C-alpha cells in the first residue's frame, strides 16, 4: 500500500532548504523568549475569544524547518494511506514518487511558515502548536524592531487555533468527518483521470482569464466532493478569520503596533517567493479564507459582540454556510434561536 516514505520525503525537502545554519545562541534565546511569553499570550487569547476557559495552559515548541516538515508529514500520513487504498494499483515506486512530491512542497513551505497549529487529524488532543525558529529569527533582518511584535502576533494567532479545537468538543470530530467524506468520494479510476487530464488545458485558461479557481474545482472534484468542499469552506474561513482577527483585536495588550504587524505580514505575502508558493501549493484558497473569514468575524462582532460570534462554536449546525460569509447579519439571524 503506497503511503509516505519518510526518508524519501525528507531527502526531497532537504534539497530545497537554505544552506545557512542558524546561530545556536540566537536559537536558544528565541526558545527562551517564546517560553517566557506563553502565559501572557495564552491569557490574551482567552480573554478576547472566551474559548477554552477551563483548558490547561497552552504550550508549544520551537522547531527547525525539518522538524516542522516531519511533524506535518506524520500528521497527513494516515490521510495519504487512505487515499492510496483507492488507487487502481499500488507499488513502492508510487509511494516514493508521492513522498518526493510531498517532501518538495513541504520543503518550500517550511522556508516561509512562521507558526502553525497542526490540526488534530489523528484524534482529540493530538494538535501541535509549533513555531518555526529559523523563519522567526529571519524576521529581525527583514523588519528590525518590529520582529518582536510579529512573533507575538503569530503565536497569538496559533494559540487561538488551539483554543478553538481543544475548547470545542465537537470541532475535531467534525473536521475529521469532512476529511473522511472527501476521501470516500475520491474517484481515482483510470477513466476519470483521463477525463480530467483532457479537460485541464481549457480549464486552466479559464482560471487564468477569470482569476477564479471554481472552474478547476468543478473539473477535478466529483459533485459529492464539491459539497464537502462547500461545507469545509465555511468552517475553515471561520477558523482562519477568527485567528486573523485576534492578531489585531486581541493583541492590544501584548503587541505595541498591531496595525504595523498587519502591514508587515501583507508585505511578506506579496514577495515573489510567496507568490510562487501560492501557485504551487494552492495557497490562494487559504489566503481568501483568511480575508473572507476575517470580514465575517469582524462583522458578527460589530453586530453582537464576541458572545454572538461564539455561537459558531456551540454547535456544528452553527458553522457559517458559504453564502453567509458575505452576509454576517443573515448568519446572526439564523443562529439567534
């Protein structure tokens, strides 16, 4: 059964990592700073979000780029194995090719990611909060004194994700259920693959002309998969928008210049390397989730405050529907009962 060949994936990833080795003293200093700030940032996230009040303190770890790659590969391995079961044939070569591709993508991403709450795909409580040390250290070169604010904002964002999942009993199971539904509806038979391949050139032209990824999703996804993606869109936009809003609205007591942080992060997303990664890894969808979700979150808070927003975490039925992301008032009305 093809699954992730970890050595092959890591070998591919290493080829794409920078050759510069971080200063060990600077790395130790960063770990000490992050450790000293956990409590303050954790409290700021709880005070603003109202989530996870009874949870144990949030803790995470500072990792290198390879550590981040390894943690993500291990997390997605069970999902990859399930997808592999649906292949018309399996072989060690298929496993190696897939692993090399995944390793390359994660290798590229590892040079840009500052922090991540790795989702609990293996079961409740299995999420991991990690900070990618070399990338955070590089912020000082790029942004000078603003680097400390950037670091604290990123950690705050990821702590909010931890509170979302560990403080909402149904959320992890709901996300894992969506992934199960997606995998169950995956069609990997040769006829389907040839049909998709034949239509891709025209679809890609449509995507380039319109700037919308919808034609591509309509082509590569089955109708049931499109339904799953539609349900997932509301959830992921809520989660990412909630975390993004926290970087400004929850940061006032722990970050000197939240608006400056937002400007710095936007400039970082606009550089050439990030644009290339966006194209390679499909990150434009995630970026839209950040933007659309944050508009929704701020709109709901403006209408009814944080307690109204937290209806979204009270029941799976309250997750915003795709059409409600642009209509926060409609969502407030629907969930009022």
